[in-house]
């Protein structure tokens, strides 16, 4: 751990295959396993600590929703635990913002992508939207014609799918595949004066709500309740 008075924390989110692990490895080489297959490599939240300029940063690489190995409920539970812990340690570990990655080479926004975005906005909450940066990735894989298509997709994302969040203060940028690009994007967030609180943190900690009752959990309510029930049953039957 760093010895500074506090550590700045940035959350890294996005669908499976959006390039989160590649982004992390550009910040700190060899930190996480990358994959080119259809299977997700990030199965749990991983904290990677690095220094950007004179600022110590903990980047939390979150598993993507629509995962190949775990349900959305399990992933939401995992992220909720990390965020609850951070909120209770906020004097030492200050949440500065969230990056949401999107693979620009993907053909279109599928239903699962729209669902992931909806879950994300419910988890973050409108008050924290100014601390969200939408990041398009994998531009380096595109030739000249591919870039033209990429610019068109980028406009569609900004003007349609991300529009409401951007109108409420979020920004969008491109990751160019280098360490300088990754550090520049992180720097947009860690320079903020005040740490932030997400919707799900207020719900779980301040209002003492069950996960299934939160705005994000309500999307997955039957699945969340079943998962929590199975967890309680397993603990009760182990004695």
C-alpha cells in the first residue's frame, strides 16, 4: 500500500471484451491477464495500484456484466462489496470517478449492451454522472475505412445511447492504446477536488437497503433474491 494520507480510487467498468485488462496493463505492465477469446478474463474485482505524476491511484478493474462465467447478480454483488468497503474507508480511499469502456470495433449496441449500460447508470446515479468518462477502445485495430465507421459509431453512442448521461455532465474520449493515453484519461478524474458517492453506496450504507431493493438490484430483483437466499441457506446448513 502507498503511505500517503489517502489514495485516489477510479472504477473501471464495461462489458466483457471492452478492453479493460489491456487498459490496466498500459497503466501498469503485467498487472492482469488479457484474453482474445469470447471468455472473460476478469472474474473478480482486481485493485491495481500505480502512480500518475505525483498522484497515487488505485484502479479497480471490475468484471463485466454479461459475463461468460458468472451471472449479472454475482457481478453486482461483487462490485457492491467493493464499493461498500470503499465508502466506509472514504477518508483513506477516495473514489474520484468511473471509466466505462466500449469497444469501438463492435458492430452495434446489442440488447445485452443496453442492459449493461442501464445497470451502470442505476449503480452510479445521476449526481455522480459528472464523474463518468465513457472511453472508446481498440481504435488501433481500424484501418482508414474502419476509422470512418468508428467515427460514425462514436457519434451514435454520444448522441443516442450515452446522450442523457453526457447531458448530465459525463464526458467521452478515445483510448489510443498507449500508457500516456491511459494516464491522461485517469488524470481527468483524479484532479477533481472532492471525492464522490455513488447511488448504490448511498442506498446500501446510508439507507441500509437490501441489494435487491437498490435501483441497480431492482433490475435483477428475482435473480438477486434467489442468489441471496441460496447464500443464506448454504450458511445455515453448514453448522
